[in-house]
C-alpha cells in the first residue's frame, strides 16, 4: 500500500507540474485582469522592490515604498531568508481591497483602498507586511532541489514547490507575522479567533484535519487564515520558529518527495499532520474553556427564528419604528438577501442585492440603500462601488451613482440625503452627502488630517452631525463631523482596539468594540468620557441598533451556527467600564512578538522621498519568467496522448497582465516543430496571434480524385489570429457578459480541386463566435445557478472559396431553473447545427446525445434536459488519502435528430436520411480531495441507455475545479 500511495502521489505531481504549478496561475498563467489602457505608469526602485503605480498615485506609492523598505528585514527574520527583488504593482483603479503575491511571473499586486470591515489601522502597512511575508515564503524555495529545477524550469519551479505547502500554512504564517510586527494584526483581534473558538467549544463534532483544510458543504469551517494562524502560532509556541524555517527548507530541497511538508513536520515533532492538528485543537480547547464562564451574562431575547441548523448570519440590523426589523441574511445555503423579521420571528425576503461592498445597509421610509461593486465593462482591474436604492413600495432597484467609489451609506433622519464614505483613486478619503433620489453631491468633507481611513458614517438623530470610525497611526477612534461647518471632533480617543458602527441616540453613542478581550457593545455618554458596557456575551456582540424610544439595543450575537439578532434593555445593562485587563483570549501575539525582530510603529518611520521615473509599457512588454527542456502546450491541455515532447518552451508575461508570449520547439514523430503564441490584452480588443511550423502537410483527397496525390513537400505551416472583446455586463445579482470574437486561420496543407483535378496548397478559414451569458450568483451549496441563460453562436468556413470546405453554423442555448428543493436545479440545453459540406465534411460543433459517439452529420438538432441535486455531504476522510465533501447526482434525457444526404446510385438521386436520437440515464459525481492535494477533484460515473440501439454505456467523469485554488 505504501508503494502504491507513493506512485499515485508522484503521478499526480506530474499532473500538478503541468496544471497546478501553472494554475495557481489560471489559463496559461494566473492573470488577475487588465488595468485600463488609459493609465500612465511610473515606478520607484528600492533595494528590494520595484513599485509600479499610476502616475496620479505618487504620494501613496512613496508611502508604500517606505513601508516595504522598512519591513523588509523584519518580515524575513523568523524564516531566515532575505528574498530577491520583486515587482509591486499598485492597482488604485480597483475599488476592492486586497493584496496578493503571484509567482511565474513573480509579482506582488496591491489594491490599496482600505476595506470598510477590516480592523487594520493602516491598510497599506498591513499589506506591506502580509504580502512581503508571502514573498519570503516563495523565494525561500529557491534552494536545494528547487533551485536545480529552476535552472530547467525558471520561476515555475518555485511555484511548483510552494504548491506542496498547504494554504493554511502560507496564510497562517503571514497572519502570524502581521500580528507579531504590528499592534493591530488579526491575531490580536477576538473576532478573528471567534469562529474557531465557537466550533471547538460548542459543536459536538471535532472537525478532522482534512475538513479543516478543505472546508465543507455541510458545516461552516473557519477559513485557512483563522485555522492557519492558530496552527502556525501554537506550533511555534511548542517547537519554536525553527520548525517552520526547517520545514520550508525541506520542501525546497525535496520538491519531488511524495509529501515533503508532512515529512518534515514528522521528522521534527514525531507527529503527523493529523496528530499535530489534534494537539493544537486540544490545546486551544483547554485554554478557551478556562475563560468561558461569566459572572453575569447579559440577559437577551432572540428576535429571529432559525428554520434549520445550517450556518446562517443575520447582520446589520435596522429598525423602522420599534417593531419592524430588517437584516442582511447570509449563509452557506443562500445568496445575500435583505429580510424583514416580524415581532413573532417570522421573516420574508425583501430583496436580493448584488455584490455588496461594505456588508451593511441603511433604511428609511421603505427604502433600503447599500453600496455594491460594479465591474468595468472591459477592464478586469477597474471596478467601482456604487450606491443602490431599493424601493419596497414599488419593488424597484436603482443605482443612484455611477462609476463612483462610495461605501457604507447612511440615510439622514428625513430620508432626503445619504452620507457615504468616498475613497478616491489617489486614496483620499471624504464624507460625502448625496441626494438620496438623484445621487447628486450636496456636500463633500475631507477626512481629518491624521485619518488613514473612515468607516461606517451615521447621522445623529437630529441630522446636524455625522459620527464615524476613523483610523490613524495611533489606532481607531470615534469622531464626529459637524454638517454645517465641516469641523471634526474626536469623541473617543484613538487606541489599538477595534471600534465599529457607532450609533447616536439623544444622549449617548452606542458602538461595538473588543476593548475587553471579547467583542461587546458599549456606550459613550455625550459630553463625558465615561464608558459603559452594555453586553457581556460569551463569543461576540456586533452591529448595534437602538430602538426609536431608546429602551432596547438590538445586536448580532455570534454562535456556532452563525449570527442571530437579539435584543436587551438598554438602561438596565449600563455598567461602567473600568480600564483594566479583561483579556480572555490566547495571547499568541505576545509569544510571536518575542520571536520576531520587534514591533514596528509606522508613525515613527522617518520620511524618505524616493526618486520615481516613467514606466514604459513598450519597454516592459517582454518578461521571460519560465522555460522547460521539453515542449508542452500550456494553452491546449490534452492528456489523450503524451503531453510532453522533447524540445524547449519559453514563457513570457509582463507584470501588468497585458501580454502573454510563448515560444516552443518540439521534436515529435521524427519532425522538428516550432510553435508560438502572442496575446495582448492592453487594448480594448484582445489580440491573439500564433503559428505552428513543422511536420508534413496534410494531403486532403476526395472520392473523385483521379490521379495520385502529391508527395508532401516543405513543412506544415499554420497561422492563426483572433480578435475578441470580453464585455463584463454583470448587473445587480446576475453575473453576465458578452464575448464576440473573430478568428482567422491559414493552413498550407494540400487540397484537391475537382474541376481541374489538381492540388493546391493553402487555405484561409474564418470563424465568427458570439457568446453571451447571464446567471444568478451561486450560494456555497448550489450545484448550478438557480436562474441563468447562455447562448453560443459559431459560424466557420473558408474565406475565399467554398469548393472544398463549405461552412458550418451552430447555435447552442442553455437555460437554468430552480428545482423542487433547495440546491436542486433543472438545466435545459438546445442546439442546432447546419453544415453545408462540399468536398470535405467538417467536424461537428455540437455534441451528440449522451450515449452516442460523434457521427457523420450535416444537420443536427439536440435537446438535453438535466435534473441535478445533492445526495449527501459526508465530509468523510481517510487521512492523507481521500476527503469526500459532497455526492451529487443528475438524471438526464437527451433527444436529437440527425440528418445526412446519401446518393442512391440506382435512382441517380440524393435523399435525406434522418435518424431520431434518444437517450436517458443517470450520473453520480463526488466532489473530493485526493492525497491532500489542493485541487478539488470531480470524479463520477455516467450511465446512458440508448433504447433504439439497445445499448447501455458507462463513462468515467473526471474533472478538476481550478477555481478552487
């Protein structure tokens, strides 16, 4: 069994070599999208980084360069490795908040707009530490066996080796570093550990290592940031920093080993991954059990009533009057939705929004307003955050702003205006007051001089002030803006603890904070610095809302099944909060800080001005990053035969994601072959050109050929070009797009011409493709969209003559509908194909009904019906071998009509022959992970029966969800 397991692992690693190493990387290599063509770029060169940024972003790029230079030696300390210089691209035209490190080509990408729901005080500083730690992790792979491979493979060798390291370590180690080196990292926040704490202390089931690593469709599993941080920190506490230093060294030295990460840990600790997982879970459980009891827990009453035990969240509660309550409902079983909850706990869905950008909403006079991401129609790295308003009286949704970067709207008391946070493309922050009907700007106030970001503005009850959370280098504070004068005032001094969503009553400010070691609701009396605690709940209280009469405070109370809305009397729970040590968490951050070089205060970093210069797109169009001593087509993956050929492959991709180039030489079937492909995405249309040269040209002979065909002469040459425009038309909750493309091809094979009875070399062909799609976004459990449509049109033929090839046209339509039960779906597909063959019959563009092999066809019509549904969510694990997450099935029935012309010699005529096609069957698929590889596999069997031919066939289904990476 051990020998078989090792062979299986190594065979799959060959597959990862071809796929994962490159698709941690997507398509040819991973692309996050393209920046707008209009952006002019500049660059700053420092010792460890080349920062590339839009010209208008100079000031923030200078700050990022300073941060990266400062943290460089600190971030490298505990892993004992100083990485090589890496490009850093700042995409300030993106309204999303994120950062990532990508290898092959190596680069760091930064989306600098501060998030509205992150507890970081300085977003850029946190990104500098977190993402630089990823650079250290990957660059540390450049040693031993991986370094040898890098001479053969380039940067993709390090991508391959880091792919042997689980995601939980990569993110957990980065979170540990940001926690140790700052005073606000996520490991210091009670809300960060809260989901894992709830699972360990409140659930009957102890999640296995595989379930913690790969997630579940049945239960909520804390993500790899939370799980990884606690694994990394707990094992650092037990074994020291050298544990992870040695582990990464071992992986780098032994990339061909079956499981180098697990093997190294076993050698150092004497425990395998499952045993280490159990050890950490036991340690955390015992530590958290010691501080589970409370002397006086807050008395609360539940508002919402759960229909099942599925993990579900009710957040951002809003009130109209004292009885009608609204909330944002999310969970593993539904997409985001606004719900109204009656006094008896019954709820009804009011509206399903699109992709909410600040996870909150506001309510006034039967109108709901929120901020929502809106993608650019063409550029993948430019998007917006617009304000949407839904009118419950008319049932209509409308965007009142366009191409804006507004977040966290709040209605004024009279409902006529909205206060929003604006973050401009140059990272300036404002409070903006909008007309709630037209979206026009009424007033605009710049943030305070020391503010790094603003979060969750809220009008006071009389509308004369706007209160908000502000982040600065000294921490987070509650501030107040006077609407009339634009003057800022600090109500709660800044400190390094989380403070969010302040709500003003007539005499106090109610807000959420983690100042006591758990997340609770507090009150600050107007005109006083006295702080009162309103709640004392075991896990966490969030999103406060005060009833109109001021008697009750409503909030979201966390449990192992998600957030529930509860209420408690406001005045009865006012307890003066005394400044003392209420810490109840596990203070890993203290240990982590001692193991690092020191905590960094960004406010004390001396200012440095770096020289900058223009960044030329043209001079940086080529970026050779990877190669291989064999030929492999990264764009057309085909494992029907050997995917490799002796030869050479060169790969280039520029750091702006706009240019991909591949060149290859292959020696195959005793022929020398050259291949090349060029893709440019920097213009509005995407341009692709490629060639294949070598081997014998094909000689196409017909049945009417009289003389012998020519001896193949010269080498085969194939030229291709594609022009396409990928339009992103995503709107509201529907993901949609339209992609027209025109493809042209030249092939210098030989074609026989009947009239002249001669062969001519070369033919131009063209193809028009139109693809449009629209589908409802999916919940975590959905197999298919509940609603959706797609349409695909293709027309292929020769450009300048039709004597030989003729043409073929196809139209394919797919319709998605909800099934009888949640997560069941009905899929109807229809396809028409008409071929006008001349001398040669073209390959079909439409699949035959399942159970049939592809056959000769001139006219083909196919209708397919599927009913897909989940069977079970077993979360079954055979440690280190298989983890089974879901079993699903689908019934299908296919109908078709195939027509061909046949010449009847006796009648000297041509007749159409028609065959009715029909099949039905059943498919059963499993979503699983094999050998703890990060790729989610789709394995299944499909059985189809063809009654007219009395034939039953079974087909093995194999797939990999590359998006799972």
